[in-house]
């Protein structure tokens, strides 16, 4: 009877310990380090927490898939000409202090929306654009969201918000009324305004400061 481990057992041991090493490396890199880097980030003074209605609108933004076509992360001018597109300064970690989960997005089928509230502050515009994007941006490939509205004959009921559409979009005698969740969504869009100054960048380390000071041939 042999006391040593068989070749099969050795392989199993190596496989498990190899997997543990890779898993702990990945956890340190992707979970622990980002946590340590971001745990002391404070919300900037200019950023207000979302109201209850804006949070409901944010849920509707997620539920309706806006995040699949719109990013919320204007990039630095060195990476992309976002500032010249009018999308605002490069975002910083603090801009997302109240965003759980953040809605950075991965696709830009449409424009970045992190500063849409500053760029387009008209509630009427947003409501009409959701009802029919092509009435505002000819040729737009953004879907229209007719189910966010009620189209009715005659007058609106008291307390309802009638959408002021461009001429010709609503039939005579018809009113287009925004549903409460649509008003919440637009309220959320209007809250997207990170135009306050970003926190001052950290001073450059001495070594790289002297390197940039030197003239290169
Ligand atoms: C299939 C991709 C797609 C989806 C989904 C989508 N959009 Fe868009 N969106 C676009 C495109 C393309 C434009 C640019 C043309 C236009 O203005 O309609 C745009 C423009 C916009 C604008 C105007 C941006 C500006 O800078 O003027 C807003 C606001 C907006 N979308 C909000 C939304 C919201 C809210 C949702 C979800 C309810 C949504 N979008 C879903 C593609 C999309």
C-alpha cells in the first residue's frame, strides 16, 4: 500500500490551488482595489441627491432600455471629442455618488446624456421627443414611446399634463397626455446636469512634473 498521493490526486490539487490563486488575484484587482480607490470619494458640492420622483424616472430609464443606446460618461478630450460635441467635461467618480447602479452605458447609438438637463432644459421638448423623436430630429433612429402617453378625444382632465406637440402631430380634437411615469422620466432627465466644476485634479507627482517641464528634442 503506498502512502503517497496518486498522479490524479496531485493534478486535482494543482488545479484547485491554481484556480484559487487566479480567483484571489482577480478579486484583489477587480473588487478590492476599486473599492479602496473609490471609498473616500465625496459627492461634489454642486450635486444634489435624486428626489423620489427622479429615482422612479431612473427606474423607467432602465426598464425602457435607454441605457442600451445612451452613455452617461463624457470622456476626456484626449480620448474623445465629447466636450466639443457639447456633452460636457469629462466625468469624475463623484458625479456618480448617488447613482446605484451607475448607468455609464456601453453604446452610443444616441448622444451622451450625463448633462442633458443642462443642454436641453425644456420639459415640453423631452415629452414631445419621447412621443415622436422624428418630429424633433428628422431621421432619428430613436424609438418612439407611444405607450408612455394617452391619446384622447376632447379635453384633458384637471391635473393632467398635456404635451405641447409641434403642429400637425396630434389630430384636431385630440390631446396627448403624459402618464405619471413619463413625467418622472423627464424629471430624471432634467436632473442630469453635472456642469458644476469637477474636483481639482491631484497634483502631478514630482518625477512626471519635471519630465514634462523638460523640452523634448
Ligand atoms: C435605439 C437606440 C435608442 C434608444 C433605445 C433610445 N434612444 Fe434616445 N436617442 C437615440 C438617438 C439616435 C438620438 C439622436 C437623435 C434624436 O435626437 O432623436 C437620441 C436622442 C435622445 C435625446 C436628445 C439628446 C440630445 O443631445 O439632444 C434624449 C434626451 C434621449 N434620446 C432620451 C432617451 C430616453 C429617455 C430613452 C429611453 C426611454 C431613449 N432615449 C432611448 C437613440 C436611442
